C-alpha cells in the first residue's frame, strides 16, 4: 500500500455498528477515506456524508461488512468481482457460507471474525491455553449475555470460545456442546461444555468462561460497554488486510498471536 488513505466501504452502514465504524473512520482521515456506505435500501441519510447505495462500487480497497448473512453473500460476490479486500463481522453465518468465503479467499484477502474486539481475541487465546493446561478434571461452562434484540443464539463469540477450547483439548465441538439444561435428568457428562445465552435490556456483550473443579473455580470474563471496541477492532483489521495477498485471515493475525 502507498501512504494514501485506505478507501473504505461499509456494508450495513445504517446499522449501529456501521454508523460507529463510519464515525470513527472519519476521525482518522489520514488513514481512511469512506467512499461507499452500503445498506439494503438506497437512500439519503442526514447522518452520513454521502448517499447510501445498495451495492459495492469499483475502486475500493477494503469493505467492512456488518450486515446479515444474505447481504454478506452478495458482498462477497461483489468484492471478488472488484478485487476488494473484506473484513466480515457478520454473525449467524452457516457452514455453507464458510465454504463460499473459503472459495472467495482464493481471489481476495478476507478477514472473518465473530468478534472484532481486540480484548475478546486475546480472551480466545487465554481460554484455549487455560483449558489445555488445566486438563479434563475441570468442568467448563460458557455464559454469554446480549441485548434483547439480538437474533442469533448462542453468539458467534461464544461459539468461537467453545471452538478455541475444543481445538486446544482435542474435543469434537458438535459432541461437546450442551445448550442449556432442562428436564429431570441433566447430570453433567464429563468432557462436555455448557453453553448458556442470556438476552436482556441493552447489554452490548458479555462473555464468561468458567473452569471449575472440586475446591476451586476460575472465571475469565470480557465485558464490552459500548460498540466502539468492535468498531475500532474492525478498522484495525481493515488497515491490516489492505494490500494483503488473497487468503483467509483472522484477528489473531492482526494481533500477531501465535497459532500454536
């Protein structure tokens, strides 16, 4: 990349995350220039400095996408067409969506993250190391809390925490996860990971991982108090991925965290 500002497009521009990303990017004109605000309906929004459009124009360095799975799929096609790098923060993606992302990453660089908070991505590394070091004698439970309008459950971040633990300890995530408990016989099975979702009020995001055995308990928690933490992480990811070779990237790459 040259020293020119990174040209940026935002998909989901009228949403809460898109608005904060736009605001923060405009505070760093030496690093970013927003050239397209994309949302489902093309319109003019008085809060935006440009018209909201419905598709990606050519000539954009990086698209940041915080929309919905259907919109993300469309944006992947557009980004491949225009050779635009992507930062995908959309949650609720399916296994087939990840196949699409894998295929697109042969042509363009894509950084996909269930959570762009830098703190959460450090947390992912911490819980993986903790689970590996403590061993099978410790029960593991994950509790996540979000606002009452969040659609998907459990959160993508909670699933990423479970996946990090499973990879570190050799578990099969599909067999290990127990989503809540209800009934007359819910005795805990060894090796399982409890997953619990709370939806209430205006909670931005809380994730707690419990490691417990007879006589002691470790609690590792991350609390987001506003969406700026995700927006700043997304912009840092955009800065990282601009000009990168095609491939799949993660926030671990942005942070320089070892993959081992």
